C-alpha cells in the first residue's frame, strides 16, 4: 500500500501523462470511484454525479478501462463501471481518497506543474 504522497504523485503522473483531455477531471473521476470502491455505476449515474459532463465522463471511463483502473461489466444491456479489483491499483486509488484538500492540491500542482 502507498504510504507517501510521492508514490501517489508518481502514479498520477503515470496515468495522466498520456491523457489528452482534462487531466484534473480525470483524476476527480478516479477519486469518485475510489470513494465508492464496491459500487458499480452506469455511465448515466456518473454523468449526473459530474453535473452532466457526458463527453468528459465517457472519454474518461474509456481511458480508465483501457488503463485497467476501472472495470466495465454488462448487466441487462447496461454498462456498469467500478474501481478495479487489482490490489495495487485499487490501493493507490484509495490513497487518493484519503487525502485532504491541501494534500490533494499539493499533489495536483506537483503532478501537473513539475519544477
């Protein structure tokens, strides 16, 4: 399990560097799923949680599924998304959730504004 902000920052950089959309929003999507680690959501439910940002949610979910951070399942012809069960990635996402606002802002600055 990750114990330092540095390890979390390294993972953020790894996952966000090849994402060409709004990286901060992508990380918020990861945090959202990390806050509900045992829940499966339809994309419509996630869109509502993100105040109707459908394009962002759909692109972000596709990217996160490709990277193995999020799993996608079909149930009654509805795609459901949840945080991966892969322990290393899952633990990393859960560490993001534990950060307070100041830690999160510091990590974002270090991740997106390298010195």
